[in-house]
C-alpha cells in the first residue's frame, strides 16, 4: 500500500490547532492546494474539497474517527472501496508545551496496485500543508 506522512511540532496547545483544523471556512487561507472546503469537520459528515488545480471538480470526503482535540480521518475514493485514501490527522501534546502534528494518508483497495502507481509523490504537498498549519497557528 502506498502512503505518505508528515510530522511537525507546533508551539500551540492541541485545542488551538484543533480549532484551525476544524474550521473548513479558513482552509484556503493556509492549506496549500486547497481552493475551498465545504462542510463541517465532525463525525460522519461529508465534505466537498475543491483543489487549486481543479476548482470546478470537488472531491467528496467522509469524516470519521473524530476524537476532539486529538484525531480525525478523512476518507475518499471510488465506490465499493475499489480505491480509497484515508488521511488521518493526529495531535499529540508534548512535555515542552508544543504539540506534535502528524498526518498520514494510506491508499488501499482492489485497484491500489494500479492506481497507486499513478499517484505522484505527495511528500512536498504534505510538508507545505504542515508548514501552512504551523504558520497559521503560531501567527
């Protein structure tokens, strides 16, 4: 299975970072590649993600595994789980008062061996997302 991950420390408590992560209306201000995000980041909700590269074609994402202010997962892909991506965000408080932000996306499904080869290296975009979140939170 193909996967990508990023981790960074943010000089804010988890609750402050959680407030930014769960405010869909501000994603275009800080999240690299996001044109617009519609919906509520709450358990079971459906989101519409409009990317900068394809602002007219939204991706549908389902929100799950929400545990405030610690973690949530966004999932999307093809019907019948032929191909899917599960992106999990985790906030872990650190002894020094910072919070470790981590994000990992895992691709799976029957078509993953084929579709996975077509996915470009997302490392740079994951790093840009984490850097944008850090800037937004640390202000």
